[in-house]
C-alpha cells in the first residue's frame, strides 16, 4: 500500500531537510509535512515543492494532534542525534532522542491511520571495544560504548520502536542503523575531526572506520518511504579506512599521543567549540567498527553507490581540504635529513 500523507521529523537537520525537499517534489504523495522546532535550511525551503513545514516539538504531546488532524499514514523519524558535530547540551539532546521518540511513537500508536514508520538509528548501538566483533550483523547484541552517551539514547529509542511493533503489528516498521555519515555538506563529529590541521590520535591504535555517504543515507530513507521495507538494516558503504589512512587522504598531520591525554584534548577542543568528542566517539577512534550490509543489499534491495573510500574522498574534495604541508617542501626536508644521516655515517 502506497504512502499518501507523510510526516518527517527533524527537518532542521541536514538529512531530514533534504528528505523533506525530495519527498515534497514527488507527485506520488498527496501531502508531505516536515516538523521541527526550527525551520529547515534556506536552500531546503526553496526546493521543497509542495511540502509544508510545521513548527512543532516532538517532545510535546501535541505532536499527536498534528498526526491525527493531518491523517498522516507514514512517519519518518530522523530526529535522533548520534554524532553531534559541535558542543551541545547533553540533556537537551537526550530529551529529543528519548522523550521525543517516546512521545512520537505514542502518537503513532493512537493514530489509526498510521501504517508505516521509518526510523533513522545508528550503528553506534553495537558499541566499540577491544572485544567487539570484527563485523556486526543486525542480530548482534546492542552494547553502547558508554552508559550515558548518545548511542545509549539510540538503544533506548529502538526499545520503544520494538514496543510499538508489539502493540501495533499492523504498522510496517523500517529501522535503519546508519554508519557514520560523511560528505561535502555533512557536518558531523568525524567531518570536523578530519578537518583539523593536526589530528590527535591514540598511540598504538589505528581503528578501522566504515562510513556512509550522505546521498546513500538519503536514498535509503526515500526508498523506505516509497516502498514497504520491514525490518532492521545496517546501512553503510562497502570497505573500510583506517584512521591513519583517512588522515593522509585528507592531507592532515596525525599526532599520536598517550590514551590518558586524549580525553583532556577532547575537552579542550569541545571547550573551544571546535568538535564534540563524546565517550562513544573516543572509543570508535580507538577500536573502530564495521557492519555487515548483506541484508541491506538482498532484502532491502539497495547497494550503496559510494564505497567508504569514495565517500571520504568526496568529503575531502567537497570541503576543499588541502595538505597542511606542501609536498615539495616536505620531500625536500626529508631529502636533507637523509643526506645528513648518510654524511654522519660516512664520517664515522
């Protein structure tokens, strides 16, 4: 059964806003509503076609009135924040992630017209640690990296989704666990991290990172809205990059430091409003994470267009990142060092 009236949450964000614009220009939908506490970006407002923006807070029970009065049949929940780019109030983000989701799903449960729910979650629910699986599947245990981080919010949110599925088995639910999203226009913690001129790393660690291009994330949400794709799906690009490889491809300088020092550096960068290093992110940069996307390709029917390497390179090109040190100068300096070393050995 096709969707007719769609409601998208989190449209002030990059992914939710772009989805609203794409759905708003699709003639298959009778009506498309976007809700958030702030309006979408100006470029989204210019491109959103017949879509409508409704200023509403999903933490407020009045969201139920918006859904019922508009006779919404499909809800796409993109409000959950797992990788905030800059410093943000933890309590406010948790309220949107957990309380907001609880209110939204309660509204869906009471609305008889709702027949489809699409939820953006995160692969961070699997955690990251020395004993973690090499590759996570959708059946892997959910063990967030910290007991109070953003990934823990996502685990709670998924619990509410499973509760709705038990109470309303007639609703088709698609839950997408996204890897870290990256791209030219995406502002996330990793996008800011790899844009630092000098990138702090943990001495002795070189984690594997699996990424997802923003355009692939958008396509998955759009496809789940257009068609019935029930189930839980890992969504990520093929392949991985190590942290050191990513640093080199971005033309940055890596600065290995003892693990005990990294949290202090993270707090310093957070205090300077540069990048938000949560405990979840620090463990990811230490241990990495990779997920299996077989189910995405075979059951969901989507193969990401960008590999992890291609997605990262597009981010570098789109951001206009240039090498911190000029290659010619660096080569010349290396030559002088080698020459001096050879001269020293010859003089012995």
